[in-house]
C-alpha cells in the first residue's frame, strides 16, 4: 500500500490514491519517491508533479507551486498552494503570463519580495507551458 | 381617509420591493453555499499543515520569532474585516462596534494601535470618524481567492517581522451557521502552537529534513499564516452572505405583512365607498317617491 494525497487550500485534488511512483519538484531538485522510502520532509518549489496510479500505464501530471511534502513508507502527503492539471492550463494565458513576468524582471526595479513573486510567476507559467507541450 | 388610488400605489411599490428582497435572498443563498464549500475544502489542508508544524516544533525543538510571544505587548495592529456592501443586517455594525470598543478599552495600556481595514464598509465608517487606517483593502466583490489573502498576509508578516508591531489581531465574523454569526478577535501573530497536538502521530524521530528543520518551519509558519488569513476571510464572506440572507428573509416577510395590511385597508375603503354610494342612491330614490 503506497498512497498519495495532494491537498491545496482550494480543493482536495488527490485523496488516498494508490500509486506506484511519484515525482516531486523538491527543494534540492526533482525527486522520485518509490514505496518504502524512509521518512522525509522537504519543501517543494515550482514544477511538475508526476504520479503513476497503480494498475495504470498513464503518468498523471500537474503543475504545483510552493508546497511541502511529507514522505513515510506508506504515504506521501503533498501540500501545495497552487495546482493546475493539464486540462486547466490555457496555453495562451500561460504564455502571456510568462511574457509579462519576464518583461517585469528585465525592465523594472523590484524589491526582494516582488522579485521572488515575479520569478515564481514566471516559473509557474513555464511549467504550465511545458506541461501541455509534452 | 386615504384614497383608493394612493393605497394601490403603495401596495404595488411594496410588491416590487418584496421581489427585490426575495431575489437578493436567493442570490445570497447560492453564494453562501459556495463560501461554505470553500471552508470545507480548506479544512484538510489546514489540519495537515498545523499538525506538521506542531510535530516539527515538538521533535526538533526549534523556535522562530513568529512563534515567540512577547513579554509585554506595546503595539497592536488590528485588522478589521468588513464587507464591501451593505444590506446585511448587523454584520458590519457589530464588527465596527467591537473595533471601536477595543480601541477605547486598550488605548491607555498600549503605545499604539493601528488599523488595517478590509472591506469598504469599515474603511468608509472610520474615514468619517477621522481614523485613518494604515491601509484599506477593498474590492472584495469577487470571490475571495487564496491569492488575495496571500497578498494581505504578506504585508502583515512584513510589518510584524520588522518589529513595528508586537501583536497582530484580526476582528471578523465567525461563521456559526446561516443565521448566526459571532464577532471574534483572534491573535494572528505570534502563532500559538499547542504541543498537545503532537500526541498520537506517527512522526518518526529520525526524519530526514531537506532543507534544515529551522528553514522548513519558517516556510510552514508563513504558509500557515497565509492560510489563517484566507480562512478568516472565507468565514467572513460566508457570514456576510448568511447575514444578508437572514436580513432579506426578514425584509420579505415584513413586505408580505405590509401588503396584507394594505390590502385589508384597501378593501375596507372600497367597501365603504360602495356603501356610501348605495346609501346615496337609496335615499335619492326615497326622496323621489315622496
């Protein structure tokens, strides 16, 4: 039994789903977790979450942004602030967001908080574009 | 005696008002359902987050400025959550009354009390009283999103971290049920974490942390704070719709009573008129006979 829960403040995206493998954008790079992993807590950056449901060939994907991940041998709990599935991504909007964010980064003088927020915005859009491409 | 036409006009206008209040009630009911849905959706996230913070704090013995209570509190920032629109019964007035009372009661003991107003009603009211808030956040007409709450929370946390305030308190309407709301005043910062919630979890002591627990807990505390602000806002919105629903229900009932009363007066007046006319005709005929 290896289960995945993905929660966001706005919804319960994945709940008690039995999986065989999950990949998360962890603090120190992408990390794949297989059943029986030792207990671990890590923060998550912006990136793509991938998981395989037991008995299915298809890999499910979603963009997530900030979160933390708690791993125990039987369960993986992912808490993310933002989550978007491929069906929800509109490529045009994502491209626009990316363009705006990049423009802002180049042309404006930003304070630290704004800089981080804009970077995050750009990362989110980039991940969303990648998500629909592949 | 009021004449018949006047009464009929009044009945018609009351009927129109009743239609409006009925429609508003239905709209509020739909919005309330949505807001309640928001609150239930958030619960699992909130519970998990709070649990893990308590666990890390207890097992790793880490502390953080966001968690440490100040010995003597000198400056307080009061965040007052109201709505943008009126017609919702005592929703806004009870919040405003509470904020005023809090200010009057604590003015003497503290060095400074500042306000941040969320919602147009509150900021307008205090602007008339010449109390200037540090900031007014209005335009809540759309649904409260996590992003909006996040923005507000970020500002609050910065003000707390740079030491301008020892405590940040939030005044809002807690959602009890569709017909009852309660004004509550919560201390948002510093965060109080009950260590008791540690019991009964399967938190392994040889947990791997990446990055270090101190860094993780800071991140988690901030996120938890964002979430608290989001929760309070959602509760406030749900309460607003609940309050408006009740207010509109009452208004519709009052309109119904009024229409009944007016119809009765109208019928009486009509009957009286007929009787008078009949008497006139009969007495006219009598006099012709004679």
